[in-house]
């Protein structure tokens, strides 16, 4: 963390760094009270927990989720961005990118929160990233659409699209199973006012609330981690371009991975990709020389760390494109080995310091405890025409927790809002309680508009900030 206060940065860069970090933490704070309200709505409206107890418990589980959820989602966010911006050493372009992402995401989240609409922070952030990429392609020297990782965007888009449909369907089916098997009629009737459910049901609902909150932290919290790492790498490359805590074991494994990847490219590339292979092999050779002469990442000279990161990201992108375009001709076993070796090589640059996890976890956890009521009222009262039952709350949260948890494990950023809200809607249909059409229409409209609106906002912000900073 001492790299943040490096006097060689100068006052202006340090001021920009602190401002950017505060905005990033602000985004995660807003994410906390915007998205996590979904997790506590069910326990509040089934009288399982008092509101103040529910939001504190949810905040603690979100905090834990950030720490224990890995960084796969954070790195997925980073790899969605245009590589040329990620390897640009100039402060202006990288800072314009980060500020545009944050300002557009916070603006849309606050707007939908004000109107009590459970829109998706995941959709907002993904749309903002794509908007920055498209806007960057409009600048001189670029071709429209270049620089955006459309393949990665498509994978994430499918996850964001399928997850609410999955939540709706599976929650509805699970409720039907509960209705068929349940012997306790109280599970399927609206709870009496201010009367908590039976101890077994109450324990289940508390557990599912904790599960959704933990899963939210492990998924959405990692998006904030990715944003903070973007800021740190862009403004303080000497301190954060590589993981300086990497010791002999990790350095040795990365060296082995670089050699293995180079061997695969050298032995399998076709004539059509000769130029790309030559470029990637030259970059891998530089990586080999840097790793072979050092036992720890801290021994890499400060001025060479960003160059090391540049070579690694550019080589990885080139090899990924060669593989996607069929220029390597690998067997399934060789394809699996290449993926493993590329991941091992990126381990030196795909990381997050503990203090970043702490800062994001605190922002998300505290945000959960503030401003939650608007979204909770919508989820608990305005989606269905009847009061939420114990079985409905449990079904929706079990499906949400499992869906979000699996997605975090796979490194796919899905929407807590979409999964849980659609799950509640599914249980209302299965319960034959009916849906409030006006609310469902407004939520659906917010969902549809989130991607294009965030793309437009971030694109405009990026071009403005770029004009001011570059």
C-alpha cells in the first residue's frame, strides 16, 4: 500500500489517484444499497428478521463474500476492456476510461435507485465498458468497433440474459415442488403481521439471505476490485503492474508457462499467422528473459514492470486471437493445456492486494446498510399482487444464491437484481398470485434500457474526459 504514497508520483497524480479511488469506492457503496436490497427483501417481508438486523447481517456476508470469492470476476471485467487502453502508459487515456466507467455507472444506479427500480449494476458496468471501447474506436487512428472484446462481451451477455430466465423458471418449479411436498400449510400462506415464522423456516430463510449476500459479495464485489486495479495499474504502474509479492515458486511456474506457451505457438501456427506468431514469440522471449534472471517479482526494476505487463497482455491477446481464428490447429488436449499455461502465466499480473479487497468489502458492506428501503419495498410489495410467503422467499433466494455462486466460480458477472427479482416473479406465477403489471413493466423497461443507456453515458463521458486529459 505504500506505493500509493510514493513521492515520485507528484502531487497532481496523487490527487487524481485519490479522487479516482474515492469514486470507485463510491460505486461499490451505491452497489451495496442498490443491489443487496434484493437479498434482504425476503427476510424482511416474511418477518424473519427485523430490517436493521437483516441489513447488518447482509452487509457482513457481503464483506465475507468479497474475500472468499476469488478474483475471477474482477479479471473478467479487466479482460473485457480494450487491450490498447490497458497497456497505454499515458495517464490520460487510462484515467479517462476509468472515470467514464465510474461516472456512468454511478449515474444510472442512483437514477434507478431513486425511482425504486431494481436495475442491474452488472448490466450497467458491462454496458459502460462496451461504451468506452466503442467511443475509443471513434478516435483518430481507429476503426469503428475495434478494441472491444466482443467475444468476452458475448459470453457475459449470454450469462446476463440467461440468468434471470433461469431464476424465474427454477424458482417457480421449486415452489411447485414445495407446494406438493409441504405438510405445513403456513409455508404457503402470507405470514401474520409482525409474527416470525417457525424456527425451522426462519433458519432456512436466514441461511438463504446470507447465501445471496455472500454470493453477491463474491460476484459484484469483484467488479469493484477490478475497477480499483484498473486505477492503480494506470496511475501507479511501478507499484501495481505486477504482483510484487510473487516469490520463487510463482515466478518459476510463470517462467515454465511462458516457455510452454511459446513452444505451442512455435510448433502449431500456420503460414497465414506467421506475422502474429513472430510478434507473440518475441514478446514471450522478453517475458522469459525478465523472469529467468529474477527469483521474485519485486526484483523486476520499477521502470520495467509496466513493459512486462504490456508484453504479457499483448502476447496473450494475439495468441487468443490466433486460437479463435483457427491458426493453431490444436487438439482438444492441446487446447486445454494452452488455456492452463496462459492462466499460469497471467498469475503474475492477475491479482489484487489484500487492502483493495478490504476497501471494497467495507464499501459494499456499509452501502448495504444505507438506502436499502426503496428497492426492498419494490421487491417485497410491488412485484406480486399478494404478500410474499415463506416458501416463495426461500425458493427465490435458494435459486439466487446458487446461480450467483456458480457464476462467480465460473468468472461470469451476473445480476443479483435480475436473478432474485425474476425468481420472486416466478414464485408469484407458480403461486397463482399474479403480477403487478405496472411494476413488472417498469422493471423490464429499466432492464432493457440499462445496457444502451450506460453505453451512451460512458461513451460521452470518455470522449469528454479524454479531450480534457489527453
